[in-house]
């Protein structure tokens, strides 16, 4: 039996690692609880203002975003980390 890796978000610029808790709705909310400044507008994947670069790891989306997302990018407002991720915001 394999154990699931705890979900976390590491900020590439500072190396700060933030635990993603079960009650967090999305990566944006998780970062906000730690007072990490993140640009956002719609909070629903429409505008793309919360776009971040995914350096390592994988995410899944609560709902598929409508904003265009390039390879290597994620929308923080509508995704959750699958295990540990590293991002650049």
C-alpha cells in the first residue's frame, strides 16, 4: 500500500513551502491564508489573472478553466496540487 504524498506549494523565488490543507478550496486560497500576495480577479478560471508557472509537480482542476493556459502554466484560482508542487508567481 502506498501513502499519498502531502500536498504542498513551494514558492521558487523564496523556497517557502506552504502546506495545502484539506479545507483549502484551491491553490489561491492556500496562498492567501499565508498572506502571499497573488494577482487575481474572477476566482473561477475565466480571466487568467492568477496565472503562475508550474516548475515541478502536477495539479488537478476543480473545473476546467475557460482562460487559455499554456504548457507549464496553471491558474491558481481553480487548481489543487497533486502532492508537492513548485511554482513561480
